[in-house]
């Protein structure tokens, strides 16, 4: 299964973006994690079937209502054993 490393730039901290990503991952069946970075971006690692992962990433490009997504950088990374769920990292 493909695994992606994602960096989201814009107004993405303090607007519920991590909770949005968590909810979208749970709805689509994607596993991985999300966290805020000290540089103001949100970082995500997500893994799943190609179609499911693409659906999740499309939703990440939109973000929650109060966010402004300026840029989404996506890099394919080596897959890891599937995690049981998507989680938030601190």
C-alpha cells in the first residue's frame, strides 16, 4: 500500500486541522498520523489503498472550514506495517 509524507502550509494551526485530518482518515480508512510542526505547518504520514489515499489527500487540500490551505507537498515514502488506526502525534 502506498504511504505518503505530507506537509500542509497556510493557516492550518489553531483551526482544527489535525482533528479534521483525523476525522477524514477515520472515514476513509487511512492509517498513519498527523501533528503540528514548530514552523507553522501540519505534517501527515498516511497509508492506504491508492483510491482511498487519494480521496483522503483531496480532502486535505480543502481542509476544515476555518483553515486556508496554501500549499500541500506530497512525497511517496516506503510503506511500513499497517498501523491499527490514524492517530494524532504531539
